[in-house]
C-alpha cells in the first residue's frame, strides 16, 4: 500500500508512505511526524501511525494563498474519513462526493485506486483525520459476512469504489471522544499497537451505527435546515460548558424551536439537552484523571453551579457517583504506577 500527498506548489511530497498490504498482529506500530513552516504564513503538521496494512493520518494545514493538493492511495483500501474543516473543494476519481467539505462530518469509503484533488482556500484551518486500512486489515476487524453493509461489501468484492452512505454525516460525541483517545495515546510498543487497533474497532462500530442506523431522513429535513442543524451541533461542541438555551440556540441558527428539537433528534439520535449532558460528562471523566481536582471543581468546569445537580447527572449517565469514580480512578492509577515500577 502506497500513500502519497503533494501540493502543486511544492517540489517534494508532504506524505510518502509505503507499507505491506497484509495484516500482521505482531507488526510494529511506527510514529512519523511532518512539520513544514515558512515565512509566507504557510504551516503543515502531519502525524502518522504506520504498520502493516494500516496508516493513520492526522493532518493540519494553514495557507495564506490558495493551494491545490493531490492525494493518492495505490492499493485496494477502506478509508474511515473524518473531516474537521469547511470549504475545501474536493474532486475524487470514481467517487461521487459533496463538492465542499463540511466541518465535523464523517463517512467510510472503499477505493481500488484512490486519486483526489483538493482545492484549499487561504486563511482556513484545515484538518483531516483518516484511518486507511488495507482490505486484509479490514477483513480482520469486521465480520466477513458483512450483514451490516451488504451493498458496500458487494462493491468491495466487485472492486467498485463507493461510499458506505451517499453523504457525510456529523460526528457524534462518542466518535469525537475515540478520535481524541487515538490522538493522545501515550502507550509504547506492543501495548500501543493493541490499544490503537482496539480503538479502531470501536470507532468503526460507532461509524457503522451512525451511518447505517441514523442516516439523515432526506424526506423530512431539507438541505438548508440540515446545514443549520450542523451549525447548532458545532456551537454545542465548541462551548457545551456555557451552552445556550434552546430558544437562544434557535435564534443563533435562525431555525424555529420545533424544527431544532425534531431535526436534532432525527439527525444525531439524541436531544439537544442529552447531547449537552453527554459532552459535559465525558469532559468530567477526563478532568477526574487529575488526582488533585475536587468534585466541586469538576462540576464548575463542566458548567454546573450546583454540585448536587452535577452529581445526579454524573450518576445517571455513568451509573455511579463522581465521588466513587474519583476514588476508584485514583486506586487504579496508583496500582498501575506500582506495576510499571515493578516491571
């Protein structure tokens, strides 16, 4: 499997990776970093995780002038694609795609020989997170009966490039969380390989659930309203601590409350209120990894003025109190520290 990415304005490729196409659970997981910065306000950062049959790309770019990027994968591959930016004009050989990227959306596609052209606007923060799997690697992490996506699997067998669904749909908070865990994994060696592969499986499950079970009901939500609902979700993603009320959110996106409530549930599988709680609870869980932080501090940092309200929400979400979680987390981390010292 060969992967290459190049800017037309650059002589040398940004990304040039070649790995064996097969699946080997014992193959080493390597890290690679690319960093390019110059005086013309051009900056490229790309972090890669690489092993047999698998390449993970986490790429950020920023330019002061319009750019054209070429991207190629010379192998049959399945790509779990996560777009974290707007306004990138996209052309892909053998794949019909939406003309412009939409922030915080995702899809899965199969390609027998991927060639894409991206027209990148100036002064936009560009961010793509892609998990590229060889066909063998994909076979090893998903049931080969493929009952979840029969049409998609048939296209793979026919070597016909295709998307799992016709359009990119928004991230769920669970998808965002697993991406965060992959990006911030600090394990090493065999444990890192095991952890990353487990997280890829988890992310694939979440994508399949979102893309297959919660696809957008096109007959109920038109394109304009869908764009507004995407905007609402982004507002909550960026500031769930000080989240707007439903009437405030409705005014911010110029969509009436009825359409906001019904449309949000239809598109994202949860209510606005439940989504805010989910984001806050996952943030709370991350904050509790600090041994010194108190329950009241976590409550405040998650947008709760009343600790009892936070505790009730935490227990309802996780099934146990924040005090119990903090106590158990401290015990686990102490045990792990002792185990590593003995090792």
